[in-house]
C-alpha cells in the first residue's frame, strides 16, 4: 500500500543534548522538506513544548544519555502522556539490554551513531510514519 502522506508533511521534533551530528541531520531533514517543529535539550522541556503545540509531531528523534535512569523515566512519561508520537532513538549504545529497555518503553526505531538524514528518513518510512 502506498503512503498517502508526503515526506514534507511529516512533523518532527528533536529532544537531544547538544550534538553537532544531530544539528547536521536536522538541517539535512529540513532541506529534504520535512517539517521540524522544535529542538529541545531535555525531555521535560520537550513535554512543555509539545503541550504548547496545536498539532503534535508524528515523530520525535531522541538523543540523550540513556544510561541515566531519570532519562528513561522521563521517556516513559513522554510515551505514556503522548502515545501517538513515534519515538526514534539516535545513540552510540549497542548494548542489547539497553536497546531492549528502550524498545520496552515504546521506542520505534534505534539508529546508531553514524546514521544520517537518509537513515532517519528510511526509519520513518520503514515504520510507516508516512
């Protein structure tokens, strides 16, 4: 079945600590025509920004310190409060236990460090966000 949504209609948000890699990916996604709604440096600020939007993003790219238990609890809260937002993680973690924990929270896709905008677009398409 073909998608009825065009990539430039996809709304994205970023919740990341300061990362030049994510900045490059974000710029490339904007150039590709995707709609970046906001960037936030932590989940709490992200929740606040999400609450102020009239239209939620379909996808949220997250790149934080996932070994921090507080971050995991905040992600659980985000997924509980806004279950329709699809979460994609960008990380350098390739530990199976941590990745399984993230998937248990409701992460839809996990992109390893070195992934680029094309990998994000592929993850979006693969998970039928379009």
